C-alpha cells in the first residue's frame, strides 16, 4: 500500500513504534549523541537563553541531552521538562536524570504535533533534530507558539540539505539502490524534510511568531573507522533501523559494501571525516 493512503493516525502509531524500538540504542549511544550535537546544543541554548527560574520544554528529547543542559541553566528554581512521544525514549532520559542527580528535570510523554499542555505554559521551547519528523510540521510549530508565554523563546535544529550531510545521505542512497525504493517512502517525513531554510522560516512566521531567523551551522563528523560509523548510524536511524534489520543477510552485506564504497572519498587513513550541516530556527512570541 502506498504510504500516502494510510490513515494518518495509523501512520503516526507506526512511526512512534519505530522510534520506540531504537530507544535502547539511543540510550547506549547517548554520550556520543550529546558530543556529536554539542555545538548545536550550545547554539540552541544561546538563542533561546533560558535563565534561572524559567520553565523549559524540550520536544522529541530522545535520551534528553539538550533538556539536561537546559536544566542547569534554569536551576535552582526553574524546571526543564523533557518530552518525547515514545515512553521507551523517556525511560532512557529518566535514567540519565537519575544518574546525574538532577532535581529540576522531569519527563513527560508528549506528541510535538499535539502538545498536551496549557496555553502559555513555558518560557522556552527547544528541540534538536525532532521537528523534521513531524507529519504536520506546521501544526507542530503552531503548538509550540501556543504553549509559549508572551515573550517566550523557541529554538529548534533540523538537518540541513541532504547533499551537505553525506554521513547520512550515503546510507539512505545505499538503501534506495539496494531495495529499489525511495528512502524515506513518499508521504513519510525524513531527516531532510525541513532542509529548505525559507520553508522552515515560513513555518514559524505562519504560526505568528516574531523575530524569526534561520541560520546554518556546520557540524562535521569524524569517526574512527567505517565500522564505527556504519554501526552507530544504522543503530540510531529511527524508522530506517527496523527496515535494515528486516533485510536478508545477503542484502544487508551488499548494502554495507555499497555504503563503504560511497564513503571512501571521505577517508582520512582509517578514519572517516564527513561534512555536515544543521539549520537552526529561532523566534519569539509576542
């Protein structure tokens, strides 16, 4: 069945389940994810500027690195709420909160397209690489605007253009070549769904937010070997991870060989050095 004909509620359940399935891998690689996204996290928090006593909402938190960093900025009287649609992801975030003894961070199950929170409930909303997976990103940004207090700030990061992110684009291209089908399928949001800066800015403007600005941030990736890059990328790739796991062993081997060939141009000895690009959108509520 073509993905476009699937009932949106069914499609959401399917996608949410796929993210839940990779939650253990996100917990296992949480420190790597935070190190990989440290520059993005720093810029998001610089733009959103959470300060002591404020309430911060992180959307699509995964293992929660961005929200944990925000919690330190609003302490001791402020609060960081780390939210995700997958309870399994929240369990990983909860474990990290407990391990670090962070008293002012909590988790909450929320869908970023339908944020079940009161109007004007937060001073700051942030999200790192989550908005592009929304089936209805316009609805998600409208919800962000709704839960922001007057004067509240939002900053989100999404992946930039596919051609500027070969560390992931190579994997998607290899899967498309091996299976003969586009990745992601038609009608399914993927990691590069919001890689057009004008479209991204337009979502925030249409939601009635002020001072909308979109900037590009270079996020290169250096990994010690092809094996390391392949293992991490395929383990963390959300819906794609399950698709790869279902391929026959022979097809998986062929796909891996194709990716290794395509990534050869980025070799630096045994290491791989990929360029990368993130778009960061920031805005204020009137």
